[in-house]
C-alpha cells in the first residue's frame, strides 16, 4: 500500500479494513492469543473453525447470573486437543449448511466459583474444586447450530435448568428439536467430542474429565 493510500485510509477511518499489514494477524485475521493462553496450549476457536459464530453468553447479561462474567472482548479459547475434533464437526455440519455457534469455551476458575454461588446444584453447574477440568481446562464447549444465521430449534435455550435440557430428553421436546440435537451430536461425535447427558449443548473433548492444575489464563 502506498503512503498516500494509507493516509487516505486513516483519514477516512477505514484503516482497519484497507491496511491489513498494520498490526497484521498471522492466523487468518485472528489476533494471537495471550502469552498465558499460548503457554496453556489454548487456541482461539476462530483459527480452528473460521466460520464459527462466537456468542459468549457470559460476556453479556444474557446468562443465568444476569450480569456479564467475562470482559466484553472475551474470546472462545479451547485447548489445542479439541481443535481437530471441532474442525471435523464443523466440516460435517457445513455439508448441510449449518455452522457451529459457541456459547462458552474456556471458563476461568473464579467465574466457575461465582456461578456455583448462584446455582449450587452440581447437576447444572460444576462444583469448583482444587483442580481444573472441563471448561476450566479449556477442554469442553457449549455449542449449538445456526442455519442461515438463525439458531435452530433445540427445544430449550442455553442454561435451561430443566429436564428438557437433558441431551436425550423427549418429554416436552418436539421431534424436530430432538432431530436437531441428534444432528449436532452426530457431528460432534464424528470429531470425538462427547455430549454430557445432562445438557444437550455441552460437549467434552479428549481428557476433559482429567483433574489438572487450576489455570491463571485470562479469557480475553
Ligand atoms: Zn458446558
């Protein structure tokens, strides 16, 4: 880009669009993760599933606690061991015009503690312990499917603490929603990611249940 064009871009406020070499991100436009995240083996899910819709509910008030628990620039971070499976699941879904929507990924320990204070039922919110596993280890994700930019009908929303949220629930869950859940499960299973029977949206990657040291990784 010429100096003139760069100046023009800055003057017109479009520098971010027309000057990709300014602060260029090496990974398809996804900025590098923090040093702590990199040290933990975490990747930004957008570098694994480029068409993913990332809608982190805990970065908004639209969650069961009712207030944002993450900073507004929080990212969907996952441990690299989940990457091949997520890429495969996304590829499977893409063949039917579906994209993965991520509601939650890595979750810092202090957020887990706050959640459990609000819903102290281990069936719905994992009890914080002296170790990191599942979301706290970046090895579980909460996902759904979008079709043409619209969430498909799964029978309940996210963090619906009712029996209808169970992955294989039939009571009060329409046949279409059951089929949509099955489609999500099939794609994720194809990638080696296992559904948690208690929540249709929660999937565990390899080693999600292993107890590991608590991480001090920022979510943004
Ligand atoms: Zn989950």
